[in-house]
C-alpha cells in the first residue's frame, strides 16, 4: 500500500512546488481537468458514457494559453511512470511541456526540440516558473514582442467560468498565432456540430480587442445562419455589429455579417460589396466555405478577391476536393483539423448506426415491355432503367411507397416523434415522398398536418416551418422531406434519423448530410442517430476521404492556371449551379441552387410495378470510426478473443471481479457492441451469456432461467425473513434488468426495496454494510453458477 495516495502527492508535494515556482494557484493552475466528455455508448433507449479523459494538472500562462501538463502518481510508482499518459494527453491538447511526478521529483519532457535534452529529471524545487516556460515557448515559435501582444489577448468571458472545449481552443490559438505572424489565408476544418461559430466569435473577439483587426466581415450562405450567429455567439459585439441587408450599406460599424449571395449573387444585390473600398475590411471569415468554393466565379470567391488585402479565414467541415478543384488551394493546408471520428470518440458528437435496404429493382433494373405506356399515356423508351434513373427519368410509384413504408416501420418500432430528415433526388421526388409518408402515417398526419412537411427551396410554407423544425422545444414538424435544402448549415440538434433516398456521389455533400445528425443534445435526450440508406450511399464510409485529413489534389503544371478551373462533379448538382428559380427559389435567403431540378427531355411515370426489399442489413461503427462489414457475431468473437484466449480465462476474470459492471465497461472499451449483440442474439440474455455464447459457443441462459436456478437451490434459507425478501427482490430485478442494476447500494433506495425501509435499515437486516456486500457477492456467485 502506498504511504501517500495520488491525491496526497498532489496536495502535499506537487501543488506547493508549483506555487513556490511562481505559478498562481487561482489563475494558472488547474487540477483534475476533464477535457473530453467520454464516448457515448447507447444501450437500447438508455445510454452511458465511457470514462472521460482527465489531466491531473494543466498549467496556463494566461487563460486558455496552456503551457504544461503534469501527471501525478502515488509513491509506489517511479517518477516517470505517468509520462506515457501525459505525452498522449499533451499531443491531444497541443501542449509543449510535459511532466510526470511521484512527489519525489519531476521528470520533464520537452516537445519543442529546442532544448539540449528531450527528458530530464529535476528536483521539486527546480520546477520552471511561468515566465521561464513562456520564454522557451516564444523562442520555439519565434514570437516577437508585437506578436506576443496579440497572442496573449484574453478570450471573451461572460463571467460564468465556461471555457472553450480543448479543440476549439487549439483552433482559435493556432489561428490567432498564424495571423499575428502575418499569415493571411487560413483554413480550419472541424466536423459539423463542433461549434465553428463559437470559434469564429472568439477568434474575432481577440483580434478585435487587440486592435489587430478593426473591421471584420463574417460571410455565411444561409439567412438563418447569419441570424442565429447574431442572436447567439456574436451577441456580445452589441451595437458594434450589423447585418448587411435591404441594399443598405452603413460604414459606421466594425463587425459586419452578410450572406455572400446577398452581396454578390442575385441581380438586385449585385456588387453591393463594391460600395466598400477594397481595403475597408482587414479580416474576413467565410463560414461553410465548401459551398461553391471550387468555382473561380463563386459568390464568396468574388468577394474575397475584391478584398484581397484582408486576412481571410475559411471554416468548413468538408473542404472541397476533387481531381481538378480545391479550396485548400485557395486557403492553404488546414492549420487544424478536428474530425468526426475524433468528435465521436471524445463524446462531443453522437455515434450512429446504418440500416441499409436493398430494393430488387435497384439491383436488377427495370425494362418496359414493348410499346408499354406510362400512366399518362407516354410510350416508355425501351431500355434498362436503374437506380440512377429512378425518380429522375423514371418514376415508380411503388418504390416510393415502399421506402415510405420502411421509414414508418422504423419510426413505429422506435419513436414516431423523433426528428427525421428524408433526403430525396429533387423537389418533385420530395413531394411524392411527402405524400407517401402522409399515407403511411395517416393517424398522426390527421392529428397535426405539420407532422410531415416538405422543406424545399420552392415552398414558402415549408420554409416557414424550418425554424420550428430546428427548435428542440417544438414538437412539429417531426419529419422534414427535402432534397438539397437541409444538406448544410442547418442546425437540427435533435435529429435522430437521416434517410438517404438520393444518389449522392459527392463526398462533400455526404459529409454535410451526415453532419445533420451528429449533434448531442442531452437536455432533449439526443445521444445518437440512425441512418437509413436506400441507395448504397453509405458505401462512401469506406472512402479514405470520409474521415481523413483533407488532401490537396490539384497540381498545376507549367502553363496551367494557378486557380483550379471550374469543374462539375458527377451528381454534385449543388456545385453545378442548377437553380430552383423555376420553383420560386429565394436567392436573398441563400437558397439558390439548393433544391435542384435538371431539365429533362421526358419523365416516365409507371405504376403497377411490384417492388420489394431483398436485403436488410444493420451496420455499426467500430472504435476506428469505420463501418463493421463482417457479421456482428464474427466481429464480437474476434474482439473478445483478442483479450481472452479461452472460456476459462474469461470465466476466471468474470468470477474474480467484485463488480461485474467493471467487466462490462471493459468489454465496451474494447469495442464490443453489447447492446447491438443483445438485439441480434436475444434481449433476455445478459452480457455474460452473450459473450460465452458468441465467443466460446457455450449454450446461453436467459436472466430469468438463471434466476430460477438460484431459487431452486433454496440457498436463501440461511438468512432472516427480511434479508431473504431483499435478496429475492434483487434476484427479480436482475431477471428484469440485468446484473449492472443490482451492484450499487443505491438500488436499495428504489422501488420495490423502499417498502422494506431506508437504505440504512435494509443493510441492518444483514448485520451491517460489510455483511450486505458479502451477501450480494454470494448472490452473484449463485447467479453465475451452472445449474
């Protein structure tokens, strides 16, 4: 046993050493800093979180400017035993100086490469002061006195003590430092739902307060994004901020927000930005800069080139990259990337599962009979039609009805009031899908016609419901049927279901669509989401570009233009510039090009075609953020066997564990999907039987069978009447809910145990706490003893 615990080491040795070295206990030293939320694990309608990452100490030069991390160990460990973990955390947190201590000394690791050592041991009284580490940091970064003034500008604080998340802080700090050093084109890549507008606000605030940048323009592509930004993150700019609207240009403000289509795209707005002089703005931030970014003549590109002397920052979840075009080519390589996979592993973004349906006509295709006419009397061109034709040149009513039926079946099995977005091929397809869904959900649609709403660029009634759909507190609309309008920028925090019935080949568009579901909203119980895929769109998950670092592909050769030429990706209609003007798209609100309709020479509408699902497959995401392609049982067996070579080894570990939920948590940490496995094998088996059955081919017993076996042994008779009643109630609770739900003494405060008295009174039935715990341990042994 240690003489001093880890906490003793901190309070008796490390903290005093830091204070003696000159670190301010109130402003510069933070202990037990939790910096992730813990990955969300979904268990049916319940959820849990894995253990969050926590650093013992983080030392700051100024608020949100961390310099050092310290991992403490008790005095049974060597001075360097915490170093490996500390280095891992330092890498995640972008911290240069790393220390480990057992209370006897410090082991220091310098990640800057500027010292004549990498690691060295120093005494408790030799810990460097804040000024010493800051000087080493400045030397490493080559920071001048003027740059230091900008870099050390405080963050905005509302007095609540709330600070940016670690990845937001890294993005802001890297951007401020780059701009202070004169870099004028920057790109920040952060997954949807990670708070890019908060990053933009703090970035602007620090540069504005230091007077490095005095007039700032924030460009977005949707009216709702501008309005949300002004009302939320940017509200602290107060009367220094304005929105460019109604063709009015007032040059007395310092912070300007605008739609980039609004100042350059439509004729009535054309060239409004030219009412400002080219050097009026000294900082421009482009939100969702992937939108139109590939085009030399795109809306924001036109503005940025006019204000070319300004520092320009692009924010996006999805850099636009094809073999011919690149917005990285414009902004440069990202100075920071925070991916969807990182966000899910940290617990800041919601995990998801994929349900794929394969429809026979999509695989086999469909060919009309000779001379066959559609339902409007047109002779159908004789050829084989496939999934790329469906809902474009060939409309099969039965296919639309089948998709609507499968969506509804899922909702009825889960929650019919979960926010759902259905992505269709185009506006007419979205309207047909709305009708089909109304027919499948006639009961709820009759109760409230806003249960299902088409929200597309041409439909004013639908667009008017967008705010309600976004609002977590608003029940209606529940299902939004769209084509392009909701692919980007719209913050639907409680979206739990995304349906793909459109042909999507653009990785940019795919990432944006998936991003509609990634937000976590704990207040409204949103911890995960599901993707239902009818067109194999989720095959894009296998593309290395899905969650990897953005790659610059355009490499101009001698004589090639320095700016990538305009190109249209196949099926990337948003970028192709097709407009929904035919249907009254509102350009001022930034809807141009959202819901696209190609001009077609002819469209055929056929009915009385039998359509059926020939395969349904549920897929899950593993620890690496990839879809599991093998069967869930094979995947589980492989994972378990990596850690337990035999059934005996697993049984030994299980039986030796004081708390079985510790083993369950360990299995979850190792990537075993227990909840999904339970749904596939049987919901009445607990984790023990699931693992023994799937990994080691042992016949499983249900929880109720195990409980009955315990009762047959009649081992309760050695206890008094009241203690026996409590144990029988615990056994019944195990049969109903599982082993995890009886291991904590807190269960004794719940029904039906409360009828026996208070927790203290119940424990006394057994002769005290220790005797109760021994009885509980024996009960668990009885549960897992073979019949």
